[in-house]
């Protein structure tokens, strides 16, 4: 039986967490070492003529990927992340009296819902996947061909890596085409920030083939983002991020309330804010109060409208 438990973590679970952390560090260290060894083997095979150009390139790529992932983990964990968090804290102190200016996108009055990271991830996945498949093919080409030509019990398992790679490639192409065709959905903020008890104003811009086909829905949500420990069926715990909804308001926009010009549709945003809810929190807060504007199209034909934007909502400060 599984359930939720907010009691302090027992000592045995802390020991398990430490062991898991050591295991993860060791795994990435081994990955980096193996990557270096594979690259060294590729260089030696190239020099002695034991490997052709194709095999050498495949082996070198595979080793480079392992080395980058292994070393990258330690760089992010011990260099990149501390620098990033330190920069956030310094920026927070700098804009203490006007906290909405600590957010770069809020400061620019332009919040972007982008699919570029999804596209980059899919192409990176395809490169790694096909690199591994290519390496295995170069080593076991005859065996793989024999399995593919054999009975279905052998052919299906042998074909799965190629089918998965093709599906991933099609997804990467689809995401890239969608991004190229429609680009990013953008929220331009007019009221910086939106003050509690007043109104949040702005406009959402998105590329479409034509005017809006069906009414779109704007939803402003206030939630509490926090870590939550959940007890597993085996008695252990796992930590996950959950958002507790505190308040929300829906606003439907008819196509006649929007404008369309040169492939760009504009949705006006004008939503009344409550007086009895907390203001936006900082990314370093735990829990963090998050105000999110969600845009939902009324039909799949307008799917490029889909987007979520974190927006600045604060209480008014005393001038003194």
C-alpha cells in the first residue's frame, strides 16, 4: 500500500539516499573513464589499421558521448549549479524592493513559451541512439542481418532498435518543423507587475495559418510549488514536485475578440486579480508561489496557441 507521509526522513532512508548518491557518482565516473578508454582504443585501432574510417568514427563518437556525459555530470553538479544558484541569490538581493525585476523575462516584459529545448533534446537523443546502433551494427553486422532474416521470434527483437530510432527521428523532424512553421508563443506584459486587487494586462502572440477558428481559453492559476515525499509500497520514500492549486480564473476569448495580421494572431489578456492570495515567489523559495497564465486553443487547428507563462503578481509596496 502506498501513501503520503510528511514526517521527517528516518535515518535508514538517509543512509539509502547517501548510498544512492555514491552509486550515481560512481556510475558517471565509470562512464567518463569508459569514454576515455573507448576514444583511446579508437585512436590505436586507427593507427594500426585494424579499424576502417566508418568503424573508427562510430567508435570515437560513442566514446565522446560517454566522456561528455560523465564529465558533464560532475561539471554541472560542482561548478555549473553552484554558480547558477549564486547568481540567482545575488540578483535577488539586488532587486529586493522590486522583486519582479529579478526575473530576466519579466524585466523585458516578454515571456516566451518555447519548444526549442524539446527539439534539441530529440536531435541529441537521435544522435546518441543512432551512434550506439551504428556501433553495434559495425561489430555484429552479420549476426544482426541473420536475425532480421530469421523467424519472427528473432527478427522482432533485432528490429526494435531500428524501429525506435526511426520513430525518434520522425518525432525530432515533426517537432523541428512545428517550431520552424509556428515559432514561439510569446506573452507581452503591459502591467509590470500585476498587483493583487487590480488587473493583469498584456497580450499573447502566436503564429497561425489564419484567424482563430474556435474560442480560446485563458486560465490564470496561483499555485504552491513544493517538494513532497511519497511513501512507496516497499516502505521507502521518493521525492517529487507537486503544485497545490490555491486560486484560478478562466476567461474565454471569442475569435472576434482577437486580431490576425500577417500570420500572427493576438489575444488580449485582461484578468482581474484577487486580493486574498500570496504574491509571486522566487525560484529559490521552498515552497514557491507561482502564478501561471495558461493558453488553451479550442481546436487542434489552433494548437500553436498552446502555452504556459509564469507571470509577475505582487502586492503593492509602501513608497517609504
